C-alpha cells in the first residue's frame, strides 16, 4: 500500500515537474508523458534499460567508492579523516548516478538500492555546511582547495564547478523525492539553493557559472516547490552571461586558462544576442536547454528566438551524420561552420545527451517533428555508441574514423571502464532510464507519437482513459502497429511522426542528402484503410472518434541509402556514408579483411540486409557485393566491441 501511494505521488509529481499545472501558470504548450507511465517491452531498448539498472549504475557507484568520490562527502562531514581526492567537479558524478538510480527506483522498487541511497544521502547531509554550502573540494580543507576551485567561495566561478555540481544535486534530489516520497535529499537541495539565492542576484553578488547546469536544476526545484525565486535565479544566471568577467585570473600558461575564455563558456555575448553554437558543446546544450525551460515558464520570446537561430546553425553546419556535436578536441568545442573532421572528431557522449535534452525541449515549444528527427538520429547513433553492450565500458569521444592506433579515448583506442573525468559514464546512468519519457507527448486532445519503440502507455483526455499499445521491431524494420483502447469511444487526435529519413531528408537542412532521390513512400493505414500522408510539421494528424481496438499501421520503407555531405564539409568530399532506417552504419576492419581505410564504395554495389541474432546483441548486417569486391557494415553504435582495429563511417565513392 505504501508503495502504491508513493507511486501515485510520483505520477502526479512527474506531471507537475515535467509540465503540469500545479503552481506554474505558464509552461511548455506540449507536455511530455512521464516515463513511469510508459512500459517498454521491445528487443532493442529493454535490454539496455535492464543493463543500465543491473550493471551500469552499480558499476558506477562502485567506481565512485574506489576513486574516493563518495569518501569525499564523508570526509567533508567529519565522518572520516583524509584529504580531498580527485577533481573539483567529482561531486557531480555521484549526483548524476543518484539521479539515474532514482529513475530506476521509480520504474522498479529496489529496497537494497533505496537503502544505499539513504546512506549516501546521510553522508551528503553531513558534508553540507551549516548555511547550506555544499562543495567537498573546499569543505574538507578550506585553506588548500584543489586546483581550479578558487581561493575562497565563489572566487573562481569560471572553473570551480561550485554551481555546476549542485545543479546536478538538485536534479537528483527532485528525482529521488518523486521516486520515494522522501524529503531527505530534497531538503538538502533546497537549503543549498536558498543559500545561493541569498548570495547571487540583481542587488547581490553578480556572476555566472562557467559550466551551465544549475539553471536546469533550479527550474526543477521551482517546478516541485512552486517557489518562484529559483526560476528567477536561473534566469539571472543566464542573463549575467556576456556582461562580466571573473575576479580571479589565470596566466596564459595555466592549464585552466581556457576556462576563463568567454567563447568557451558561451559568455562572449548576452545569451539573447548569440546566433551561433560556439565553445564547449556540453555547456552550450545545457544552456540552450535551460533557456528553453525559462522561456516556457516566463514567456521570454527573445530566449526562444536565440535558441531557434542557434539550432539552425548547428543543424545546417555543425552536426555530424551520427547526431554528434562538438568537433574539436581542444576545448571539447564546436568548430567553425562545416568543420566536421572524422578521425579527430570529439563528439563527447555528454554532448549527445545534451543534444537530445535540447531538441526535446524545442519540440515541446514548437511541436515540430524536425527536432525529434535530430533527437532520434543522435539517440540511435552518437549517444548509445558511448556505452558498451555490456554496460561497463565507455567512450568519452565518439569519432567517425579510427586507424586502430590513435588513442582517442583518454589514452585508449577503444572503450574504457572509467575516466578521471567521469562525466560521460555517469550521464549515461541518468539518461537511459529516462528514455521512455521521450516516446510520447500530449496537448489538450492531441497525442503525439514521436519514437517507435514497443511499449504500452495510458493517457487521460477529458477524463477518458486511453491506452496505447505500440508493437514494432524498429529499428530493424519499419513496421509499426499502434492499437488504441479508449475507455469509452471518444473524439481526439493522434499525431504520428513521419521521420525525415523516410521522406528523403536525412537531416532538416542541406548539410546531408541522400544520393538516390527515388524513394518508396511511407504507407499509413487506419483500420486497414489507407490514410493520406498530409504532413504538418512532420506529423500526420488522425482526427476521429476512436473506439476500442482501432489500429494504426505505419510502414516505413528501409532501403539501404547512400548519404553525401554538403560540399563545404571538406573532409567528406567525394565520400559516402551508409544508412538504413534511423541507423548510420560503419565499416570495421574485423569484417573486411582487417582494413577499411583503403577501401571505397562503388556506386554499383548493392547491399543486402541480413539479421544476425548472435552478433553484437542481434543486429542487421549490411553486405555489399560486386563481382570483384565485398564490403560488410554494422551499425555505428556497435563498433569497437570485437577488438581494436580500423573503422570508418565515410568511405570514398567509386
């Protein structure tokens, strides 16, 4: 009974936190469906959810124990002796795993995990100073903080991560409260946020975090508490950018000097004047996401105009075919327009997650399927490539080419079990369990079907309970069936997204295009009758009186397609990449006699599709054949599981 009550609280809070009415007067016009209301059952995503729960989260907690990240809280709280260990932003790694663990608890009760969380929260509470300050890097030894932390509180916001760390804490605390109904973590977060509200503001201390994140966390605190001061502080931090420099300076030879460069932290201009994606890609997408949140809650159209303009810049000039962003290794940053190298591509896993967060918020603002097109491309390619199928090995960068020798992944040429800077593994922990929340959305009497993943969910429209069952083997084939079960027959609208790739458009710009122009069109049926594909913002709208067992059938043809890049993308001139459905494919040496970097793809080469259930968790393999040549391709996300060797997404066209 206790668990059922908490589950009811959880669902109500998720509706509130993710866009319900509550104490929030303005919000996104389109509402996400709480991920707790969507039960995934498909062969592609369910194993990943299970692996994240059973392997990745426990593995990451164990690594935090082994590397001193958790002990830092105990030391700061006087529960044990010792010096601070690690980097000044290590607190955030623990918070991100806790957020993922909270989401997992929301999906599936686990008394052992909940007890572990409560014990960890007790250490965090002990580490919190009397006035609410929480930053173990300073509290353990205030006279000797680690490099980059600043000599005293708030003295080096550009690189200290004081505000970044607690932003992740706010997100984790809200998630744990929603999952369990317990306030133990939430009260810690509120106490810290109240302190920061007293320190910063228009008539108080000025400044902004070098790494954006607290803005997103503050919005979540606002949603769950209804206290407007948190929303105002989030907007204050955003509006401070482009106005001030930090008090503490680093010399040009300092390893931290880059943190004080305005372009690096998107502080070169006020946020509403920015028109291009620039600087550290993760910081940027977190900022753009926060701007969308604040705009939705305040009605600030200048914010929306800015992030819309920046999005156009990214999608038309700075997006990899895998959905990755952040071309430059130096500064983990966006490059110039059309600067999209392959072997040296950075494409941080965290940046892919940030890209999904940002694009989903833009969808909630505008209701346009083009944002879900980018989200889907990133999700199936440049994001899940960041974690191994086993769940305990990770990519930090995600290049599109490898010679098998260059150690691109923080000293390795393949995935690693952990990093000194462990932001990517811990970000995976929190993102994967939230995936079910991206499948659907709703507005008034309209249901949006955004992603094609086998699942069940329920909606309530004007008091009528509506159950949807989606059946599909996507992304391996394009057959999708949606069965509609309204409690009572009623009139409402279901919008079905038709992916851009199924309409001959890989991305919503001219950055990439399909080489073959003749394509078979998608086919949509309602109760076995063909339904016209009249598209509006990438969706087919089906308005009718729905009855139990009404069936929507969508067929998305999945031929093997060749992709070419815009001629201004210098590195991809004369090359092609291969895609089938939403998946980008790559060529690995292990499948192609050990070498791929010396290979090319003949225009006349036909590819056949073979499903190999025993290979890499079960994948479609593409086999290209001519009289003289043979090439084998696998999904990009699955590369580097069978030893170190050559890999390429783009090969010369012959």
